């Protein structure tokens, strides 16, 4: 029995000396319970520290240094009794721990400091989501963020969202200008192309443009402003179908009012009757076009009235102004 007791005492002594040896060896030591109690704030995933980030600093047995501090715009932090600021920008938390410990030793403030650094809040990794989303936001990329993640955080797409999402990425890797990438909404959410759900990085801007519309007025059953299902085009027959078809007294010809690059309105004649009989090719429309279908009496709107409808930009407005 005495032999067993002596053996247990020897084992406990051996384990205790091993723990002391680990604690004196630097950052490979077991974290003391006191440090664990001090560091009870939320610890975000470790990543390179940037300006305006909030960091928790704990130093075992040195409460005067234990604090939460924000990195300056210059990328530095300042601790009491240290003559110089410590560069934090670009460092991982473990690297900042080493830098703080080194400064404390160099200035002969502490002999062998045990430093713990955790991230309380990221402010240096903004990803903005704007445009046709329910709640435009700026989120922080404290962990890997995909395009779907960002749009979900913004409340999802708004009803007026277009068919394309634009992602502007800041210039890196020697690029002089920012790069703009386009992702189709259908490809992203239907999952046909997994690469569409791209990984976003700090500084990326996600913009969801509203759908471009075609204004259909005149002798259709439901005049209105209709969003383009395709990225930038639709056809006359498609727009007539969206407007619930033609009325009884439509004209043989329709007209497209389209603005050119200078803003000047142009009128394009459409052989409507020939298209319906499949004797002429369907005509492609573009965003902001006005498709006007007069009645067979020849009564036509003026360009000024059609421009008012396009400016009004609503289904109610397009339905209300049918004749001038």
C-alpha cells in the first residue's frame, strides 16, 4: 500500500513539473485558468488584422495590460507603459501575441509574458450588398462568405431584381482597375452552375440592378411596364403575351420608340400583322423600349406622350395613358 501511494505522489509531481515547463516555454503552454476567465468575449475566426478591427488582449498576471482596443487607421495599437505603438495590420492574432510579448520584454516591463489575442469585431473586411435587395447592408467577412450568403444576409432579392448580379472586386495581384463580374440569378439560385456561388472577399461590392422594362401601350388587353425575363432583350410577341394579348381592333403595324446613345427618340415600324401570320420575323425589343400598338383607325400617340409613359414607369401610369 505504501508503495502505491509513493508511486502516485511521484506521478502527480512529474505531471506538475511538466505543466510548469510548458508554461515557461511561451505560446505552446497550456492556457492558465485565470486567462480563460478573462477571455470570455466572443472570439471570431482568426484572420489578418486590419484598421478599425477590435481586438481583445489578455496578459496573464498583468491586468493593467488586459484590455479591448481598436486598431487605428494606421494599423497600430498602443498599450500602457510601452513607448512605441505596435503594428497590428496584416498580422494574425498569434503573430500579434508574439509582437506584444517581444515589446514587453525589450522594454523590460515583463520577463516572460503570456499574451493572448482574440478578435472581438472585424471592421476592415466590408462587403456591401446594394440595389434590388430587401435590406441593403454592409457585412464583415469575418469568415468565408459566398454570394448566396451575402444576398441572404441582405434579406434576399427584391421583386424588381433583374436577371444579373454584378460583383465589383478591388484591384489586386497587379491589376490596375477593379474587375466587374456578372452572375446570372437563375444560374445562382437554380444550382445549375456551382461556380456561380462565388466566394467573396474583403472590399467586394455586390449590386443587384433592377430589371429593365419594356412599356406596352395601345391596343392590348393589359397595358403596362413589363420587366425583361432575359438579361437585355425580349420580342414583340413575348411582350404582347405578357400584356394578355391584343384587343379586337389593332392596327396592321406597331411602333417601337427607342432612345439612342444621345438620348434622341427613334421610331421603328413593326409589321405586326405579318409577324402574327408568320410571314415576317419577330422583332427584338430592348430595355426601356416603348411598344405602341395603335388601333386600325390610324390614331397614334405622339412621341411626347409616349415619353411621358416611359418616365411615369408604372403599370398604372401606362394603363391610364392610352390615347392622346
